C-alpha cells in the first residue's frame, strides 16, 4: 500500500516576471524587482511574503515613509528579531521615528539600530531624543543589541536598564555624564561597547562634533566589558588620570584613538591609567593624531613605576612621531609587559600626515635608541 502513496506538491505561482533573491534572510528593497517596488509593496502576490520576515532593514533614501508604514502594518503582531533603519534626520520625522520605536517594543525585537545621519552642520545640535520611556519591561529584557546614531539620551525616572543587553554602539550621541553612567551601570551583561564622537556634558567647542572637555577620569563601564574603543578629542589632565581607581577587570582589547594639541602631548603618559585599570588586557592599539613634534635628545624622559601588564601580548601604534610623550608612554608599556610578543609602530608626520624618508629614519632611530635594553629579546619589533 505504501508504494501506492502519491505525494502531491503545489507549484508555487510566480508572482512576478523577475526572480526574487531569496538567498539572504534579511530582505532589503534592493533585492526586489524594480517594477514591484514601483507598483506597490503590498501587491496581492507579495503580501504574504513580507509577513514572514523576521529581519527588517529600511534605508530612508530608497524607501518612502508610506511604504515603511505599510510594511509595518503587515508585520503587526509578528515577531521581528532584527530591526534597522537609516535616515537623514529631520525634526519633522520625530513622530514617525517614535512610531518605529513603538513597533520595536511590540514586535519582540532583539536587535535594534537607529542609524540617523545629520543633514548639514547647521543641524548638528538638533538630535533625535530617543524615547526610552516607550519601552516596557518585556521589551527592555528582550533587547540584546542596540545601535544609536545622532540622538540624545535622556533616561526616564526609575530607569531599570537593559538587563540582557550584550552590544551597545553609540555614535554622535549627546547625553549627560549622569545619564550615560546610569545607562551603563544598569546593563549588567554588556560584552561589547563602542562610544564614538559622543558629547557627554559640557560644551561642543569643535566643528567636528568631538567632545572638548578635560579627560579627568576613565569612562564608567561595567567590569565585564572585554573590547573597548574610545575615540576622544580632549585635553588630558595627568594628575587626575593617574589617581583613577576605575577597573575593567575583564577587558582584553583596548583601542584608543587620540587627537591631541601640542600642549597635551606631554600628558600622554597619563594614559597608563587605562592599562592599570585593565589587568587582563591582551591587545592594545593606540592611534595618534596630534600636533606634537619629535623628541629632542636633551629633553628629559619621565618614567613611571613599572606596572604589571602580565597578559599583554600585542601592541600596535599608528601616527607615531616619536614625541616625548609618545616615547614615555611606549617605554612604560614595553618595560611593564612581561610577555609582549609583537610590537608594531607606524611612523607618521604631524596630524597623521605622510612622512618622508628622512623623517621616518629619525622616528625609527629615536624609537630603537630608547627601546634598547628595555624590550624583551623575543619581542618582534616591526617599524613601518
């Protein structure tokens, strides 16, 4: 009897002349045939295909607001695990963006990205106030990844934090020191944190939107953070930094992007506080971009007490001009890293500009002269 069983399959009716790219799980408008987008996203043949998507990404340049709203209506009551939008921010879009946040709350989203772009320098101060108050306890507990760009963060009273957040990416964010600290301190399970060109309190004194406030203490982040990227344009206050007691007990990878004026170049040694606060760091990257000049032989080199960086294996420096402050910082790390395996130094001119052959030789000569007798014999040094 089993041999007589016949399996009947229903042939899917092609709803369009052009094939649909189904190789990726995340459906984007670029995958759709052009005339489908031109006719209607909600055509009868495409309607049910949209309702099965668990990952949505919208680009405001390619997709109109009406089409986005129509698609969200089709997904009403459905689970959307990843939701991403990218728009040029306009204050007229606030209500629309708030509606998108409401959709995130109701769709049990785990990964949320609001990548907003400033339209022009005039509107740099007019950011989107992200409405944390619209999140309920359920949506707060589900979110694991958050990416926010060009927004202001104002936490509501009694904010309990994103308890299961693993990844937090903040770019061009305006916030107070208290709100940012409260946000981070309530994210107990965060594993990856990036803060780039964020303005935390004080005034913006740079056209590039970098915060210009004295760096007197290290950022307050949960101790379980492992990779940390800090992109700063700040004067360094050496005495306060060296007294810092903050700890990154699980930090393994630290990337520092530093843009410094000439008068700050002598305080670079204070950045040793980052390493003192990170006893388990394994890889260190420092990207200099400064007005500093190369060290002169008659200038004194300051030395800090030797640290204990027993896990540091790899150190990579770019934009290195062999200034006094850069050499002081380099020597402190090298003599304190007991198992350093690779040291890579890329020379550059002022403000990261290309350097000529003679300048490169001078940087290399200064570097090797001061490293002699300090660097471990088995450490591999690469100069570029």
